[in-house]
C-alpha cells in the first residue's frame, strides 16, 4: 500500500476547501458561479461549515476589494499574488465584477495547477472569462495571459524559484501588491513562511499581506482540531509558533511590517449587520451556535500593510463586514 507523501496530503486539503465553498455557494450564502466548475463531487456541508466558509470569504473579499479600491482611487496599477491558490476563484469573480487588478498571479504545486489549468481549458464558464491570447506551458501546469497567470512552484523556495518565475511573467516589485494566503503558510515550517513575509516587507515597498489561518491549539477544541488533522497525516507546522491573534499580529511587526491587524471569525460574524444575520438564518437554521462560535474563535484573518512612497493603505486598518460585497446573491 502506497502511503501518500506529506505534500500530497496537504494538496488534498484544497479539494476539501473547494467542496466547502461550493456547498456554501449553492446553499445561497454568497454567489460564486465558478467554484462548481472545479468540483468533481459536490457535497452538502453542515450549517457550521457553510457559515464558517461564508465568514472566510466575506472577510477576505472585503480586504481584497478595499485594497483594489484604494489603488483605483489613487489611479495606481495593482497586482495580487495568491500563494497556494489551489482552486480559488477570486480572479474570476473580480473579472466578472470588472474589479480585477492589472495582473493576478497564482502559485501552487504543479500537481494542483495542472488540474486547475485543465479545468479552465475544458470548462467554457471559466475559459470565456479569460481574454484572447492566453496560453498554457510547462507541461500544462501553467497558464499565461496578459492579466492572469498560474505558476507551478514550491513556496519553500520562494525567493530562489518562485519570485524569478513571477518576474518572468510580469510581476513588478514597484507596483502596489496584495499577497494572499488562505490556509497555506500554516503547513510550512515557520522558517519558510517567515522568509516569505519578510521578503515581501523588504522588496515590495507598497504592499499588503493577508492570511487566513487556524489558531488556538491549546484548548480542548484546538487540541481536537489538531488530533483530527493528524489522523489524516496533516501537520500544522506553524500553529504553535503563532497560536493566537496577538502572535499573528506580532509576527508581521517582527518581520518588518509597520502596521498589522488580526481578527477571528467569531468577531467578524458578530459585527455583521442585523439584516445580513437575518438573511443567513433564512438560508438554514444554525442550531449548533456554541460549536460555530468555537469554530470561529479558532480561525482568523491577519493582514499587514506598508507604503513607503504613498499614503495608500490607510483605509485598510479594519475589516468592514457590513459593507456589501458583489459576492452576495
């Protein structure tokens, strides 16, 4: 019997996340017509998972769109670099809403990018979003267009291999850039993940870095979460190094960022306006409120920003969950 490698086990978490996003979208929590094109076997998730997925999307989408709006208000070009992007559909959502940055880059293992590139080639709902002139390369593991690029790469070699690959495809260190990482850096040894965050702080003068990560390994819920993942041979290598909101925020300060914030999903959910909460309750009743609150306290969004040349990112000092997003139905 072949035992899957540690890398392949981590890659499989992309499938779980995509199924969860598809479930929440199909239930009506938000509108994502593209995620179903990337799921082979859709499955209905529990209300706790659906609502947690909704919080994750709303928090990240608010930050992404605030960053892009800030750039447009300054009449500045912008870039997004999604690290460990998996089957994320943010580019397609932004493109449909006419809010895409000048260039959107995605980086992931070749095994994952090959599947995504193949899906884009085969599914007209995805392919028609791309402008004419796109092509694939590197054995079908990469896709290149004028504003969307998928690159195969190992983040453990970020500075030596990933950055040069990005720059060959048009990445410009001088442009305002948002780096996005959803449940990715947590799987890396902190020496590797910290090196990525530090490199950006040192080499991209106008930048924002946003992560979505699990936290709270020391209480009963956190210990159960870790044990369940260990049974699947999934190791959260960064969890003990950055176990709470304070350490998540301090991490950025220690790695050279002048400004940083962190918020758990329970806090984000509590800040939603009453009308939005009522809409969510109409989608499906959440009987397991205590479980959901525990779940929400064990996942967080952290974000840091810097601008050495322009007062660009001041509007991003707080999440604004009450701001309507185009991703809502």
